[in-house]
C-alpha cells in the first residue's frame, strides 16, 4: 500500500439464489484473477464475486459450515470445515467451482494457509490451541502452541496469512480472543508479538506489502507497521445504533488497489454486503 487513505467505491451484495439465511462472511481472499473468493458461514457455501461488476460470479454448496480460506497453486483454493474435521480443495479457474479433493484432519481446523506444499492449520481444541504444519494427507509435521518462555500463544488461531519479503517467508496469526497478532518463521519460531487493546481483538488479517498488515477488529480497520509496531486507524465503523461490530473480515487486492471489508453487528448479527474501498 503506497497510501493509507481509503475512499468508498461500492457495496457488493453477495447473496446467492439458493441462500436460505442471511450471509455471514467467515473469510475472504483475492484470487489471481482479482475476483473475490468468499466463505459464507451461514449458508455453508463458497462464492466468487466479479469485482468489476460487483455481482456474484459463481458459488457452490459445502457439506458443512466453513471457516478459513487459502489459495493453492494451479488456480486452486482450500477451505476449512472444522466440525467435519476436514479441508476441502476446489478449482476456481472457471465459472463453475469444482471440488477436487478433501483432507481429513484430527482436530477442529479453524485457521488455514498454504506454504511450501503444505498447509498451516490453526487447530482449536478445549485442551489447547496450536498452529501446525500438515502435509496433504493431514499428518502433522510440526506444531507450536507456546513461546520460548512457555507462554500460551493461541486461544483461537483463526486467521493465518503468509508473506514473503527478501526471500524469507513469515507467518502471521491473528487471535481475536487473546487479542494478538503473532509473527512466526517458516520453522514456526516466534519472531514478533503484537497485543491489541480492543475486545474482541483482530478478526481479519491481510498483508499489504512493505512490512504492512491490514487488521480488522470490532472498531474498524487498522494498518500495522510490522517494523515499528505502530498502528494507524484507516476506518472507524459503527452501526446505526452506535455500537461497534462484533466481527470483521478483510481482503486486499494490490493490483486494483482495493480493500474489501465486511462487518457484522450485534444488532442484526449479519451483513449481506461487502464494502469496497479504493486506496487514494
């Protein structure tokens, strides 16, 4: 992001003809085509939005309620289905979403990313949450749950993002219960740790280039400088009743210089629209 001022462009309605409930965004990511891939928690589906027209491009039903999305090579994507203990892999190269494979996992996978031909999975369990590197068969290769001092890192590792700068990859994990963003190396070693004061903490997270992260929380949208730890608020959002939202998800498209954000409010519990902002 060269600039950090946002200008509203439009609101996108992403309801599908088969939806029987109001839409709730669990996660969203920008595809290589620049279209937006959305996981709809309330309607058990994945949806692709044509960002040029603002209309729903394609959608497909899932056998369970989704949580996190990630992109894979060769125009593929994956979504976690925690209560099924499963990861679904599908093709997004055409107007029809085609399911290709599924990966069984042993725990509730709420966070998901892809790195070096393996999945990064944020597992939630009553006995403790972990971040794990798992292979395509669902086997855990390595995991981490605490730092060098023995402090527990995660409670709900929901949003996981991977960045590559200067030929080195970093893993960022947001946890809205512990109100933290944790940066780890490819070897799952803790490198940085950012504490939020808002409750709940960051729910959405996306790299924005040049050592910057966009993080959404219950009060709006922030940009975090990972080099200095400084935060700047880009967007302050309240419901018409004056209350802040209870959940927020964010995606960023560097090609179009757009930010996509969805807020869910306590008053109505859902929002059928994704707000589109341009960087100006």
